[in-house]
DNA sequence: GACCCCATGTAATTAGTTACATGATTCG
DNA sequence: CGAATCATGTAACTAATTACATGGGGTC
């Protein structure tokens, strides 16, 4: 998926790896922190697939930069991805859900403790995201993404409440 | 993560691969469909790591079955995982979010079309999950998981509405 | 006869992530 | 002097997913 995001960023303007890393993290409001190596790895895969092409820009003092731009194929692939809605059943691969349920089955008391800890985590996360959201100069796209996250956090917090209620009413098993 | 779910299932009762696949999908209410090969792959890794151990059960007509159970180490590892809350920032790796935002930046009109399609998808998904949710004999744990999914779907639908509003009010860029 | 269920496995691919390696500049 | 920023890359590891291979039994 990172792959498509990088393509989208390159579609806005050609950039080199290091620059992309920063643009990516800014767009995501810090909710997806990248190891720079990931960017270089992904870029070289994209280049192998013919979706992007580099132009080497020589620099006197710093290392040369490889500025990538989309090929025709890359632009086509990006458009295809962006136009197609995410299909099929929504999938449940969220660690929190599975963990709480697994613990709920195995050990209801421990599950209640886990829920309490998890709720704290989520409240902290909510506060932090709200802070980022309120920062001046935030790109509107980033604001939207953070709103999405906040809505989900709210939903998940409500779910934790549900779990607690059901665990106290005779358990999950 | 599959790994821990399999451990959790094996903690309830020792099972062989094929059986696990079904138990897994039943627990998740069909929201995570497995290729059987995934189970066998994961099981052999777990065995390599000493977290589970097999007992071969001979069968006359059908192929022999390898019934796995947790080792002490496996039980410890499972407990460790279940007790520890999911830490750190909530991360935004959801394809829908990124796709809508990418398209919103690149092509607002296409983004509105995408949102409409995505909303239909989500409504269909909601209906289907609600149907599964209402099925008789559904394990309570599965019910909880589906509730979590439904809450998230609601949240995401509300987010799509937000996106649409913002796209109509001058866009995301 | 075709297709699904039972039952297992190996190999390969795709993605994300980390570790490791290199080296100059700038700021406190 | 040390830390952060700039700039790139290779190699390895983990996890999920898919493709491929095998073969008996039951049902329509």
C-alpha cells in the first residue's frame, strides 16, 4: 500500500527518496512512521516494475540525489488503484479485537484488566491525535485522515465498553 | 497475528490443521478467510519455534492427522501476548482512507465517485455482517467481534460523509 | 463424471520492517 | 564534540497470501 502512496506523492511532484519520506510522514500526520530504508526499498521495487524512473541530480557537497517521476505505466497503475473501491468483506485483522476476544475466552478477569489498559492507551492516543489535528498549517488532507482515525478510536472505545459489559454478564464463552 | 490466534485456539483444545482452519473461520465469523495452506505454514513455523508439538493420529481411510497442542513455551508466549495491550500510536494503514485522500488530492471529481462506490460497498458489508450477527448459534465471542466491525463500519461511513462535504467545499488540497 | 469434503504439505511471491554500512554538513 | 539532518543503499527477517502437488471418500 505504501507503494501506491509513494506513487501518489510522486504524481504531485517528482521527488527523491529522502524527500519522499518526509512528505509521506507529513501527509499522514505522523500516524505511519517510516524507516527511510523502506522508502528506498519500495522505490527500487517500483523502478524494477517500470512504474517510476529516476533522474540523477548531481550535488557538489551532498550525495547525488535520484529524483523519481512516474512513467506512463505508473500513472496508469496509480489511477487504476485510486478509482477502484476497496472490495469484498471488511476484514478483521485488528490486533486489539483479536487480543481482547482471545483473552476473554481464556481468562475473563485478565481480559477486564487488558480492557482497562487498552482504554487508557486509546484515550492517550485520542488526545495526541487531537493535538496534532489542531496544529496550525496542517494540510487539509492530513486533517481528514486524522478525523478518520478519531472516529475509529471513538468506535473502538465504545466497543471496549461493550466487551466489558458482556464479560461482567456471564462472559464470552 | 494469525500465529497467536492459532495458539489461542489450540489452548482451548488440541487440533489438527484442517480442523483449525474451520475453527478459526467460525470464530471470526467469516471476516478472515484463510487459505488452508496458511494454516499449515504457520503451524510448521510454530513447531520450529517450539511453541507447539504434534501427535500423529493414524486413520484407516483418510490421511493421518497431526494433532497439535501447546508446549509450555507456547502457553507462556500466548499469555504474554494476551496480557500486553497494543501499544504506541494507532496507525493508519487502512486502504480506504489512503485511497480516498489520494484521489481527493489528485482528482476531486473522481474522489466523489469513489466515495459513492465505497459507501455502497460499506452498506452491503454492514447488511451482510448484520445478517451473520443474527444467525442462530453464533458463538458470543464472534458476536462481539462482529459488533466491533459494525461500529467501525458506522464510523467509516460517517467519515466518508465528512470527506464528501469537504470535497464539495473547495477540496482537500 | 464433476465437484466438494477431508487432509497434508512445499515453494514462491508480496509487503512491511529492521539491521547494517557509509559519509558529509550544520547547529548548539 | 556530539547530535541531528542530508542522502543513499544492501541484506535479512517476518507475515500474509497464492500457486502447486497429492490423493481418497462421498454426493448429485
